[in-house]
C-alpha cells in the first residue's frame, strides 16, 4: 500500500518512527512529505501535501501527526476527496475505516503513546470499508465537497 505521511514539529518524533514502522513492519511504500527536522512549522502546510497525495490517487492512504491530531484533520478535510479524522484509539480507527471509509488518519504526537499510534495505524491500514448503508452515508458526506 502507498502511504503519504507528514507531521509538524509536535509530531515529528513519532512521524519518524512511524515511517520506519510502515516500511519495515507493515511493508508499505512510504512517501515522507516532511519535515526533516523538529524546527517549528505550520501544520496546514504538511496536511495539504498529504491530502493532495491521497486526493490525487498518488497515495492510497495518508498519515498525519501533530500535537493533538486535530489541526491536521481540520486542514486535510478541506481538500475534496479526503476523509480525515483525529484518531486516538485503535477501536476508533476500526470504525473510521469500516463506517466512514477514512483515508487520512491524524495522530497525536503529544498525548498518545507511540505503541498506541502504531496500533491505530495498523488497524487503519488493515481494516476494510463495510459499504452498504455506510456507503450511502459516506456518499452524502462527499457531496458536501461540491
Ligand atoms: C503546535 O503547537 C500544535 O498546535 C499543533 O501540533 C497541533 O496540535 C494543532 O492542532
């Protein structure tokens, strides 16, 4: 699976670890959109890069890490075709995929432990969309893009 990933300074350390986890443990084709250091940056600039990669089809899924995950989700969701959410629990990652067909997961680098974020990412990548009644609802959500 092709994964686009990025962070801001608050998510940098966990982003770096997740790049390795995605490539080495989960066998993903990872594109790291930065940053390359933990110097202060603005999260919308990095959310935009990953959101466009997913919306264009260059990446299958996106992973974003900031302090809370909230800012990244707010920014990424502005890009048509993106379904992004801040996710802090593995069971929410499961429902985000099964019910919402989420394509960009936004993680907290400051309030969620690395092992929990690894599990969230694993569930996010390995869980399918259920379709059916959820497809109708997601379709209604996506029509709000227009
Ligand atoms: C940066 O201090 C912080 O505001 C950012 O990482 C994120 O949590 C925003 O939602």
